[in-house]
C-alpha cells in the first residue's frame, strides 16, 4: 500500500468508547507517518452520547436520565457540543492538512468534506445547502438542549435543509494533521435528545420536541425515497473518489492499531476520569 493512497475502513457497529479510541489511534498513525490518510465509516452498538472536548458533562447532560436509560457517554478529542449517536452514519477523515484533496486550512478542509457529503445527499433528491457563517464555539453547559446539542446550531459549511441542520461535525488539528469526524442521521429521536441534553427537570417534553424539530433534521425526514445507511455510505465514497481522482484502498485495522485501540479504550475513553474530567487514567 503506497502512502499516496487513501485507506478506506468500514467498521461494524461498535461501543462508543471503541469508536473514539479507533479514531484517535488512526490519527496518531497518520501523524506519525505509519499510515496514509484514512476515510473511515462506522456506526454505534447502541444509542450513545458523545460530548465535545471542552464541555462540562454535569452542566450539559441529564446524567441521571442517561444512567437510567442506559445511554453510554463518551468524550471526544474534538470540540463542539453533544450528539446522540443512534440511527446514523458516522464518518472520520484523518489526513495531513494539505495534500491533493485538502487546501491546508480549517475552513477549506471543512468545505471539501461538506462538499462531498452534499453531493452524496443530493442524490436522494434532498435540497441541501451549506450553512454560512463561522465555526461556532462549544457550549460549556447551559440550561437545556438548545445550548447543549450539536444539531441545534449549524456552523460554517455544515449542511442544512430548509434551515434545519442535517449533519454535525468536529475537527482536531495537530502538527500539520487533522481529524474530522461527523454524524449524518437518517432518523432522529427528538424526545431522547431533549431528555438527555437537558440537565435537571423538564417541564414539557412536547414543547421541547417542537422547538428542536424547527432546528434539526434527518435524511428520511426530507428524502423522497428511503435512505439506508449502506447506500448512503457508498454514495459518499463515490463523491470522495471523484474529488480525489482515484479509488480508495479498502483496508482494515492493523494488529498494532487494534492493540493500541484496546489500551486507549481502557485507559481513556471507557474511564470516568476522562469522560467526567478530561483526565487520563494513570497507573
């Protein structure tokens, strides 16, 4: 496998902590020169909440509800606000900041990824647009879902339909490399989002769902034909290939990447010191 190629990794549905560990391990491998750039697709073993690197988990989530409902919580290494990952396709792009595909700046990188997603989603007959403006700042935790939910507020180049956000993304950059991962829901449980992302007592679930529905969307809400995840994934791969000008190399995790991911899952993403306080477990 040449380092001029891109790896394509398609994962099965996995626990949230494992998904986050794999994304970071791949970022480390690419930034160390051990791996060419990677496009990865994955799903989630069960509905899971991910929070942004800088979010206050106590102020951003209803932890008691999440515990009772059995919703796992993971903290990302990327910024942004909370996302409930459920009926969705999740992608991760790990690459040098500047190469044959990317122009080398954060807004340009977002634009390229969103352009590929837009091309793919439009094939379902959905009139999708890129949001204008600037990248939004992460919420540190406010009174309800309107401040804590990623999908409640589109940032620059994220995709919207009729003003409703249908993709969420977050990026991390370090030493000339970046990781961008994002969520593309095909369905969405609005009540679950309102319950999980509202700390404390909720006066009216119905009112919350109505408010959130004005801001967020999902593909099967707008598509004239049913959107299935395998079909969506293939259309996105095709769009990336058109931009790149060549196919991807279908690959899997190496044995070393699997070992590193298991260590990282145990010491970081599956451990409360990271999830609650952004600290790494030490011996």
